[in-house]
């Protein structure tokens, strides 16, 4: 029986990996991206702009100029501007330089994705989030798939790279904290949300468990911290979640029928936080929201994707819009916003 389940999981992973890497890794897809000379500055003729912070290797002379391997020695900062269907990519020296190019001040979402994303697919997801929720997106872009590896190896590859990225993610949060303290123009007066999806939560967990977070954890500078469909063990998660003091509000989203997390559960033999948690295991500082009644077996249920028939309900759109725009939402308010035929959709 166990072999059958693992075989089924691998089939699911193969389908997922192919969906993420193709056509995103085609020459046609990559030809839509152009890494600009370091001396060239953005034209700012477009409202479709993103900021990427990546720890991948960069090969400036290659069509695929962003690698599929991790570089733990440095962070790279990119400002992306979309013009006539193509992306101009500008490398900047600091987060501040990249953020100052954004044409409009909007609430900011720092977005960490899960397994199976190369640079081009992360750009699509960041653009979708920016457009659907009217926010400025900063994507933390780490190597979460290698298109030459088999699915089982990619599972280990992505988890390990997420762990190794925790220290660099901490550096990114320190940059946001410093900007807040200095009241820099690009962040002054806007809300800040950090969003972790699936294996992206490994970065947060490892940062909290194994890194010195004292420099960022003295007082809250993040408005909302969102632990979404987390591919991390549910057991003992309160130990590290309750240590989060750099965010005003913490939200944990889960769905007991999440198909991809069921697969991770089988591979790791551990219940995943994005599946379900018992009330006695929960962190006192977090709001827990059960999406099962609204999303079925879905895993990515935080925005609408053009290739997915599943669409968010208007109430879900309203909830995530408030969340990504940094507004505090109590459990009772979430229950009201996400009211469905199943009144147990939100539980504390």
C-alpha cells in the first residue's frame, strides 16, 4: 500500500514539475526577458513593475541568465519593468535602489514561493499578485527546482535550498526593518506583509529556529505575516511561531484535503502544518483559517491563475485583498468575510 501511495505521489509531482518548468523554461519564454547593462536605468514607461531579490547564480551573457542553483554568498536585487509584452530586468546594488524605481507607492508584499519555480514562473506569479491585489510585490526568488532532475530528487533539492536560504532571507528582512526605522520614502506610510507559500514556509521556520533573529524581533515592523499551505511539520510548530514578534498579526491557512501536502506528508511521514492542526497544538499569537470548505483539494488558493479552472470566491478575494494590504483581521472578521455554506471555515 505504501509503495502505491508513493508511486501516486511521484505521478502528481511529475505533473506538477512539468507544469511549472514547461513552457516557462522554453527559449520563447526566456526571450521575453532581457538583462540590461549595469549602466542603463529603467525607462519607467510602465505600471507593471516588480522587485526580485534572488540568491541564484547570475550568468549575464546567457539567455537563461538566472540559474537553477543556489548562491549562498550573496543576494542580488532586480527591478523588472514590463514593456510591450517583454520584461526589462535591471540589476541594482541594494533593496533601496530597486524599490525606489517603483512608479507608485503601494502596500508591499514580500512573497516567498514553494517548490517548482524557476525565475520566469516566479515572475508570472509575482505579476499576478501585483495585478490582482494592487500591491508592490517583492519576490524572494530561490532555486526550488532543477529542470534536469527527477521529481523525487527535486523534492529534496527544494527543501534543502529553502533551508539554506533562511539566513539570506533574514538579511532581506533586516533591510526592510532598517528602511522602516529610517522612514525611507518608498516604505513610509505603506503597509508591509510577508507571505510564505508551501515550501516557502521552510525558510521562515528555519530562520526562526536556527538563526539569530534578535536584530529584527524587538518590535513589529511587519503588519501581516501569512503562513499559507505550509509544507512544514505541524507538530511543535507553536514553538517557533510564538517567537514571531516582528509582525503585528500572524495568520495560518490550512486545508485538510490539500493534495500536494498529502503527498509531502507521505514522503516525510509527518503531518504538514498546511493540512491541519489540533487546537491544543496551536500558537497563541496566530489566527488559524480553514479553507477546506471553499477550496477542496487545492493547494494554491490565494489568487486566480489563468491555467487553473478553480477561481476564488468574491469573499476570498475580499479577504486576501485586506490581508495583502496590511489590514488586521480578527478571527470573527475572517469568519464573516469567508462565510460559506460550511460555517466552520474559520476556527480558533
